[in-house]
C-alpha cells in the first residue's frame, strides 16, 4: 500500500488547517471552511482565525434523503465570489477549472485527485494507440476527462446530472480542449449497454459516490451496485494496453477492500493501491480517499 499526497507545489490549492471535523482550504483567491469528518484531531489555528480568514463557511443542515447528510448552505462574506477559476499544470497538461459553491459543500474539484490526473495523463501518453478510448464514469465536472483528453485520448464522459455535464463543458472550454463525448446517464445502465454493443475501452475511470440517483431516479448504493458495475467494466476493458482507476471516498472503505474487490473480478497483473491525502500547515496528513490503479 502506498500513500500519495496532493502536490504541495500547486499554486492554486492549499490545505491551511484541519481539525474538529472541519478543513480550511485555499482555492486560488478564495479560502473556504467546510466539514471533514475524518479530521478528528484539534485545529492548529484558533477558531477566530478560521472565521477571519474564510471567505465562506459551510454549515450543514439536515436533509430529507439518506444521501443528504452533506447538504447545507454557505455563510458568505462580501469578499466571497460565487464563481472563480483556478489552474492545474503538469508537464504538457494545462487545465483550468471553474469553481463555485454548491449546497452539498463541493466546489467543483476534489484536489486530492491531482495525482490521479497525473497518472491518467502519463498512462494515456504511454499507450501505443494513437487515440486510445477512455471512459470516465461518475465523471462530475470532468477533471479526469480533461487529463485523458490532454494526453490525446478519445474520451466518453458519463454523469447522471445534466448540470455537471454543463459544468464539465465549461472546464473543457477553459482548458482549450474539445471533442469529449458527453453522456447524461446512469453509469450502471450505460456500461450494461456498452457490453451488449461489444464496445471496448483502453481506460476506465470510476469515482462512485456512496449514494446517488440516476437521471430517471435510479438508486445507486455503493456496496450494493459496485461489484456488478465492475464485472461489466471488465467486459468492456481491452485485454492489453489498458488501465482502470477506481476511487472510493466512503469512510470505512480501506485499500484492502478495494484490492479484494478488484482481485475477485480482474486477472490482475500490475496494480497499485493506497490512500490519497493532503497535508496541512501543521503537517497533519488528512486522508481523503482510497485508490486502486491497474494496468494490463
């Protein structure tokens, strides 16, 4: 198992402090405070420092659905921007993202995934095919899709929320890229159809949430649906010169679970797994997800 840290040399992102169930982050010019259940230690800075520094502070509210536990609202200062852009550069990859405040505490990217963007970019460039096909499931606002496209891939981007597709398109245009295939669909249904079509991909990226809904109300529960989805992903992943990236964010899911799941489905030869983390100014490592990457 390996630990991968979000690059500390990224000018547009910093984890300033963490603790007491929260994290204080800088995204470009904006500093945001929001819940983080895995930060169970004490904050380094005083609460008054957090309130003074933050342009916006997220406050959770009780939702009426089982996956609304992160729903709430932002308490914003006059200095807070509703939307702004940041950049991420790696080798020849030059990405730009439009960020914004959502009612589910998210802002448009998961910065701990930066090492995955690097991996996707490097891996696509190393594939022998001129325009390898890459499928991004639960693709959100498209950072991984952009990383694959920047490396020369033919990208299919699938997300159940139409607004996320619109947001992804904005990020593509900001990054001066073009040509992503946009699909508003339930990931399970889409992959099942691709199996029936005998479609194959050189790369598959999965960032499944713990809970979610498809565009027609399809219910997604990670522990109930992930195994079947991966079984179908195996059927459409090329046997040679291919890769798969799986990210898990749910608390309680360890790299060992990801490893056992993948080994039960794929004939694994080369893979790496571990945790993604970000380090704050107090040098505390905040774990923010489990990853597994395999290559054929």
